[in-house]
C-alpha cells in the first residue's frame, strides 16, 4: 500500500499587519529570528525561542505566522528586499564598460551584506537543506542568478540562453560560498577571502566575456 507523502508546512503568513503598531511587532519577531540564526543557528529556531527572544507571547508569533517555516520565509523576503537595494546601488556606481569593476562592486556589496545582516549566512545555506523551505531557496537563488544573467547578457552574445543561465548560477553560488567563508573570519582575514572571491569569479567569467587573443596580439 502506497504511503501518502507528508505535506510540507505552509510558509504563507497568517495575516498581514495593517496598522503601524502591528507592523512593528512583526518586524520585532523577524529581528528576533535573525538574531537567533546568527547566535545559535537554524536548528535552534523554534516559535517558542522566537517569542522569548522577541520578548513577546507565543500567541503574538502565531497571530502573524502559522509556524517557524512561515517566519523564516518572511525573513527571507526581507533579506531579499534589502540585498536587492544594496546590490542595485553598488551596480549603479560602477563605471560603464568595465565588467570587472561591476563584478567587484557586486561582490563587495554581497560581502558587506553577509557581515551586517545577522543570520543571513545561516539562513541562505540552511533553507537549501530544509524540505519545507526548498522552494524558498530556489526562488531566492533564481532571482539573483537572473540578475547576474541580465548583466552577462550583453557581454556574452555568443552564449545560448540556457548556457548563460548556468554560468550566472555558477558564478552566484561560487561567490556565495566564498563570501560566507569570509564572513566567518575576522575583518582582516575576511577581506583576503573577499579578494579571492573576486579573483575566482572574474577568472571564471573572463573566457565567456573576453574573446581570446589572435596570433600576434597581446593580452
């Protein structure tokens, strides 16, 4: 007899706050969740722990979210908004025509985000291992790899769209892994890992962007 596959927990919020006071309570719950992730890791995040850290009742957590997965999903959305704003600002400051400068500014913005947003590193990697949050992780990765793909598009006309998508995702996940490592080190040592991330990503992208020299030409 076939067994029914267990339905994953819902990540939809229970209600959307309309008043400023309710919005502040919701933000405090997300702040508490981020702090828990940063200090104790994903496994320590429970609705009871969130309520205790936020100094609110468990009922207040359940007023907005049906379970911890929904809280983490909402926190992911907040991270996405903040990261999108930060990376777009960094890309806008890059001089036109320099893809290496563009790449380095993007990586600097991402590295700073890892350091200044508590819990981001733990959630970014943790959701990719959690069955209930796999769709959240996929949407997260897809959004930012699509942004990388859009940047690469005019620079790599010879690439087919499917291949460009793979290159963009590879560059994103390569960068994320190295920058997560950088965020675990002290600031001085972390800066060295950020530089290595820049080298690795630029060297990976260069063959797709810069045509090889013809005989007799210098690099």
